C-alpha cells in the first residue's frame, strides 16, 4: 500500500484503500462507494463484479483471499474487517 506495510495501516486507511479499489474496479467515483456499501448496491457489484473486486483486493493488499471467504465478503465493512484480521 504505497510503500507501507499492511501492518502499519489504520482502519481509516484500509477503508479508504478498499473504497478506492471498488471505485476503480467498478469505474465509479469514490464518492459513490460509502463504507455502508454492500453487494448488489451498485449494478456492477454482481457475482462477476464480486470476483473482479476480490482479485483487485488481493493485488492491492498482497494476500490471497481463500474461496471459502470470498462469498462472505459482501460489504465494505466485512472486507475491512477481513483485511484487519490479515494484519
């Protein structure tokens, strides 16, 4: 994450990074990606979009998201929580 280790990031930084990843993946303005956003809230966040987000998150944060977890990460809040557990 911009040269900083995931271990050195705050919740706000993680939330901002997740928001940026979703905005870039779905090609929307970051202002459309609120911390309360959930799967299906944007037309682009369908099952295919979800896989695109998971791959982008893996690349951005530098760790793999296992198949069992992917289907559970259905909101910004749950994604941030998962990233925090990986610290």
